[in-house]
């Protein structure tokens, strides 16, 4: 069988040197984790430090209603949701701080198919706590792809046009604004590649 010019070592040596070092480091970590006998591979721990899940996220909303839900319920899992617990109003907001700046390519709000979201809202972001808000745009949909990708620390959704119908039978309110889940998709390699949703 003649010499193969497409063997794995040959292909690796044709890569840029920084990629060769990266592959070598991954192999070394995998080998070390097997030798030490970790139940969870060491690279899993390393990736969780580089790209944490939702640990440390925090939220905020108007606090003019003593019955409003904890904003963290907007992303903590199935069966939970944040709600303002009163009819939505122009100027109401929901803000999300994700603890460390990350490149985001997509923002998705889950409303479980219910009419519990504004007809139109303004979306703003900031990259650090010391800067003012920058406007991304005005939206009526709940699934927003971002092109180009945005590096952000905090998001704020502000109602421009509230949904007034259907009113609740008991209180006669317009719908209460509710969020059942927030999914952000992160771009993890050099701000261009490897898009992964940030999950629990």
C-alpha cells in the first residue's frame, strides 16, 4: 500500500502553528484526565470556566407591583416564568445581566405560544456597567438573529407598544408581560465561529 500523504499527522503539520499547539494541548489534557481517573473530563471543567452557563445571571424589572415575580424565573428552567403580574404598560422593561461580556449571535424569548408579550419593544445593550445603553433596534418578534454579532454584558427590553387584548376576565387587565425562558446563542471562537446556546 504506498505512502499516504493524507495521514492525520501530515494534515496536522499543514495547519498553522497555533492550531497545532491547540490540538496538542487538547490531547495532553485528555491523556492527563484519563491517567488521573477523573469521572468528568478535565476539558469539561475547563470549558465551563471559559464559557459558563447561566451561573451569576441577574435580572431586573419595574418594582411598582408588590406581586411581581422574581426576574430570575425568566431563565431557571421548565415550568417557571417571570411575570410583571399586572397589565403591561408602555415603558415597562426587563433587563438581563449575564455577568461577563460574551459575543451573542441570537436572542430568543419563549412565551409558550401565549399572548403575554408586547406588540413592540426596544432592545438595548451595553458591554460594561459603566457605559450607557446602545440601541439594537425595535422588534415585534421574539427570535432575533444578530448580524453582525454583538459583544454584550447586559440586555434591556422596553415596551414601546403594549398588548392590550385579551383582557383577563377576573381583573379586566390587559395581558401581563411574561417570559418563560431566555436563550442567548454565544459565538465562542474568536467572535466568529462555534455558535452554542447558553443553557442551564
